[in-house]
């Protein structure tokens, strides 16, 4: 902040004059200081100028309210941030308390049956079981310490009805009930190796749960077991996993995930040996996929297009020579036969000549049709020439018969 005081050049100001608090006189010029300004006067190009700046005391008095305002804003911002943090913490505590207070929903199995049967339907191993809402009371249907050896034609079948216990909607119904709101998002049958490896071999098959009844059905053939599970030397454990998201619980509560081991198995010996043999051989990824997943490529099919007839036909000269031979040879044989037989040839009658001309006309009409006439153009001519030929031929044959009867 500064003030610039300019005087005319004829005013007798000294080149430098310091202003201090109080009243100063210079000739006829009277300058009054307010006690808050310091200044310096200089002469430039016949003009005198004085630059006045606030004193330190005056600056402190102006800047003190600004500093107090800044401190007030900083304190208010800190208080707002502290209040917002306390509000968020209280909401988190409230949600956690509500989650702890919500009742737990348990998935239960009713009318469950695990069977080991052959392809033709004969059962080799079967057991019915059910589960409790208290998962600590659940036990595997079959003993896990004695693995069951599978055979090549065995089929593992699992069926059960899924229900929910602990919900208000289920309390009004007899036994466990399942609705669309309780259908689990995660339902799998898992076959895993009982090994101490960091990542043991395992495979999961998803289950389809009917919302109306909760019925589930699943089966597995031995040739569908993945090759990594067949190659393992440890037993395989078949387990059932069922869980749901907490957001789907609504006001009923949260779901407790169900993990139930079912049976311990050993794969068929022949399939295990085949899997080990395939892993020992240097197979390409495609061949491994064909063995494990059952995909097989189609043999390559090569197609050869037929050769056009124009490329296999003989040349024009050969075709013309064959045509001449075909037309001339019969007449040669006919002439030779006449020379040997020497029949008595009588001069033909007029009707016979007319009949011969009609037959030649019919042959000419056939050639003309073959060259370029259409069927509808040829039919009227054929009908007319045919009628004339019939009439002339009948008359000529009658005359020839009379001559033969007269000679006889």
C-alpha cells in the first residue's frame, strides 16, 4: 500500500526530504504528517515527487485483523473435519452392531441321498442323510478315513432338497423352506485331493437349485474326472459347498456358509494309469485338452473338383473322322450286300416315291428341330407331315399288297 505525492517543478523542494510524525515547514509549503506515514522526495526532470509508505505500526494494525480471520477459518475447518470423522465412526459402529445383532440363517439338506451306481442303474453304494442347522452337529455320510475304490463304469449321484432355517418366512412353514430370496449364489460340488501341497489338485462343478422346491440333482461319470485328479496319489474328497451374499439376506439375517465333506474316493486304477502314462509322454497342449476335455479334431477332408468334359474330349479332327466313319460304314456294308445278293429291283411306283419323300421330310424336320427350332414351332409341322405320311403310306402299302397277290 503506498501514496505518490507530486508537486510542480517550481516548488522549492529539496532533492531528499524525510517525513516524520508531526508538522514540517519548508518555506511557504506546509506538510503535515499523520504519524502513520514515512516518505522520501526526489526531483526528476524538473518535477518533484514524494513517495509515501505506511509505517510498521500502521501495517501491523491493518494486518492484525487479517491474521485473526485466517486463524478463525483454520479453527472452524478443523472442527468441521473432527465432527465429520466422529459421524463416520458412529455410523460404522452402528452398522457393525446391527450386523452382530442380525440372526444367522443356516442352509440345511433334507432327503439327501449319495449313491455310487453303475451306468445300467444298479447301486453299489448308497446312503440317505440330512443336516442340522447347527453345523457343528453335521458329519460326513461315509467315513473319510476309508476311501472307496471306484470302477470304470461307476457314476456318482447326489440328490437333496435345500432349505433355510432361522428365517421369519421359514418359521410359518413346516420344516425347512426355500424361496427365491434364499437361493444361494454359490453352490458347488468340489472334488479335491487330500495332499499337503500348497495348491492341491481340485475341480468344482456348479449346482442348479430350483427356487420353488430347492431340489438339486448332480451326477459324475468316472471318465469325466479331470486328468490332474486322476494322476494324484492321495485320496480324493468329495465335498458340498453352499453360501450366499450377505446383501441378499434382507431383514431375515445373514447366511452361514455350509461346507460338508461327503465321501473319500480313489479313482479307478486303469484310468489313473492311463492319466500317468499320458502325462509321462510329451504331449502338446492340444492333445492334453483332447484327453482331458474330450475334444477331438475332425480328420482333414480334401475335395477334388471334377475335370470339365471339354478337357477330356478328343480334338475336332478326331471327332469329325469318327462321325464320317460312323455314317459311311453302314452304307458300305449295305452296298456290298446288294452286290452279293443281286436282288431283282423293280421300278418303284409313284405312291412309293411319294411315301419315300414324306419319310425324308420327317427326318429333315427332326434335324431342323435339333438345330434350332423350339418344341411349339415343331409340333404343328410334325402333326401335318405325320398325317400326310400316314395317308400316303396306307395307299402305297395297299397297292404293294395287290401286286403281291396278283403275282402269287
